[in-house]
């Protein structure tokens, strides 16, 4: 008779109910806790051996990693007593006088409290009043408070003094999943242990051992699926294993587990990944549709696709990761193959698009349609070269003045990822060929020119023809800050014109490059706006950078300096000086420079002196106002 049949017969005869695997195989001592929690067990072992036992412990971790169970085992170790041993110890292989009652949660000196239902100061006040009394039968009175972060602020404050200086016969053990919600004043009074997530490989080993003890037939692939779905929680994994045993009629089969969890076949996920990186939209959509009709959830398919993308990327840098027992054979072999043929940039792009697409599918009213749109985007992106490759290769062609050098396919046909790399190289070759200069026809050609006061949006958007030996030329020449201000005036952009005149101190100005220094009070977005406007107005990309050099004066500063120099020159003129001396309080307000006319008509003369006259040194056409 198998263990399962014997257990069912005993349950039927005694009238007791079935104990789920998570309770039946709950760890009883620190030896069982060694699954995934080795650092904590080692610390407690050394502390107990040296007698350095703290007055309070804080256990934190995700759900199902064994916080409450660890607290009970720790309480058992503190109160361990047998005929031969009467002291705290980690060696709990032989059950002691208090062990059974403590592990079942019914010992009078080990008080367990759920902070989620006892959150107030009154509950803590009751504990404070009881700690003064010594334990009834055990060595220590142990208070286990689960989900301690649920306590109110007043409850935490009321516990502080007792927690810092408890009686020598009292120990506190706290457990929480939200360690950040626990006040730092409480944390500072406790020894903290972070219970780690249990790795998938450890969970697979645990499930295999339990299935063997239960006499259950379990396929390795099925246990690996359950371990991945548990996400590091032993309790969640055992609950899923219980469900899988019931779902499979006493056997844990990969097909039944896949249907129970709504997962896609891992082999078919690999096929879907291959279609995506090849850019085969039709094949990718067909594969997804067949998985969806087989019962796979749309979100689960994309999540598994993201997991496999992460696996391929990880194998590129950590080949030993293929030894993970939670991986299937096809994941191990195909993942290593793809890691050799697919570029990191392509994998990173797929990963980012899936991270954005999965929430869209979850929030969509038509998940399957949304998932198909995500796959279409992924397959389309496989045809696109990496941005850095495109920029590098186009720069090489520009530097070589349109040389005949062209990228050749990689020729990597050995791996599934080779098709993708080769296709990207072909796309790059076509892009570089399109960007290369074309020979000029012998006949007349149409030339682009800027029409003043025309609508910028009416200009044709596209690639402009360039000379064979020159880089693309701007539609409008810009050689100074004054040219930029005039161009902004022509485009009727008053804001940019005013900002350039008032805040920009030029350091270097040439087509495509603008190094400037800014005066105090300049907007933080000025350089970005200027780069966008110059690209729009001139037709070329501009690099606008902030220089540490002082630069030349701004246009407003230059005009003010020029005006001050004109006033100073006018003040030095003898006639103007005589006039100023004859009229006390008179001052020079403005100096206007007028270009000389070919034939000057007779009339009122405001500034009769010229540079050649004997009467003064005022420049030709100067207007002096008082």
C-alpha cells in the first residue's frame, strides 16, 4: 500500500481531515531550514554556541519563505530541554519537553499574536503587564508577533521601553513582510534576519523529495514550472504542488500543470522567440494563435517570452547559468545558441518593448489583440538596425566621401540568431547606399532656396542632394549670432530672437556647431530650443554646447558698448564740447549714424562737420541730439 493510500485510509478511519503539503512538511528544526536560509542558520548557530542570545529578533522576507516557522523553531531552541540537555541549542534532532506544544502553537509560555487583528495600544499594554511574570514551565516567555508592521504608531511607541530593556526571562520575535513600515526605533532594538527568496533549483529539489515521500509520479519539467510560478515562496510552491496532484489525478505531469497554470509550452515559446527575431510577423502571429487556442494566457505568453529573452541575454555573459535545473533541455540548448547569434542591442530592445507591452495587454479589454500588436511591433523592430550602428556606418561613409565600401552580411548561418544579424547587416547596407552621394546629372538641376517670409512647413521634408565631395550643406548659412537673430526674425520667432540677443555670448560659430556661454538669467532650455530651431531652419543637425570660455559680448551688450563709444567720441568733438559748456545741464542723449548720400540737399544741418572738415571730428552723418 502506498503512502498516499495509507494516509487516505487513516484519515477516513480516524475522521481527521487531509493535511496539505505546506503544513505536513513544515520545517521542524534548523536542518530543514537550511533550504535557502543558510546565512541565518549559521548566524544563529554561532550565537547559541557562544551564548550571545539577543532579547529581540526581526524576521523579514516575502510571503512563504518561512518567517513564522522560523520564529517557532527559534522559540523551540530557546526553550529546549531533555533529560540530557537543559540549555538553548540549535541541535533539535531529539524532540524536547516543550517542542511539540511549541510547534503546534499551543504552549502557554510561547504567545503568538497576529498584529493585523491586534493593532492598538491596548493589546501592547496587555503584553507589557504580562512580561513581569515569569514563565510557567519553559525557560523563556517568548512573544511571537506576526505582521508586526500592522501595529499602530502608539502601539510601537508603547513597546519601545519594554523592547529595549525586557526582563531576562522574556524574548521577542517579530515577523513582517513590510520591513520599511517598521519604525527605525524598533529595528534598532532587534537583531534583523532577512529571509531570502528560495531559488528555483532549491524548490525543485524540495518538490522532488516531497513527491518521492508521497509516492507521487512527478515529471521534472512539471516541477520546474511549479518552481518558477512559486517565485521563491516554498508555501506557494507546495500549494501549487498540492493542486497539481489533485489536477493530475495523483500524478504531476507537465501537460496538466501547463493547463492548470495557463502557461505556454516552453518549446513553443522558443519557436515564438525565433520568429520574432527573424522579423517573420505571419509566423509569430500564427504561433501565438495556436498557443492561445491551446489555452495559454496572453499575458503568460508574453511574460514567458520576456523570461526567455532575459535567459538568452544572461547566457551571453554567464554561460554557466545553463546548468540551472529549473530550465528545460530546449531552453538550455536553444538559449545558448541564440546567445551566440543575437546582438545585445536587439535583446535589450525586445526586453524593453515587452516590459511596456505586458501592462498594455493586462489593461486591455481584448488581451489577445493587444498581445498580437505587441508581437507585430517586436517583429517589425527586428528589421531596424541598432541606432549606434546606423550612426557609426553613416559617419564612416561621410568621412570616406561616399567610398564604395559597404557592409557585408555576417554570413552566420549556423545559429537561429544568425538570420537576424545577417538581415540587419543587409538593412544597414541599403541604408548606407541610400545615404551615399548620387552622381549629379549632366543637365540642369533644381536648386533649393529659401524664400523670405515663407511658411517653414511648406518646405519639402526629406533628403537633400549633396555634392560628391562635400558633406550635406545647410539651406541657410549661419556664421554668427547675428545671423541666428536675423534668421529668427525672418521666421517670426520673436522669443528666440530676444533670447539670442540678450543671453547668448558666442564662443565658436560655424555650420552645424555652436559653442556659447550664457549670461545670468538665461532659461535652462535655451540651448535645446536653439538646437531644434536651427535644425528646422537650416536643414542640418546642430550641436549646441555650453562652453566654459567667457565668449564675446551678447548682441545687446555689443550694441550698448558701441553706443557708449559713439557718445564718448561725440563728447570729444570740440563743437559738441563747446555747446555742452554753453548750456549747463545739457547732455548727449543719442548718436545716430547716417550713411553719406551721393548728393546732399540743402537744408537744416544737424551735424555739418565731416571727417575732412576743419571744424570738428564728428563722423559723416552723425546726428547729435540734446
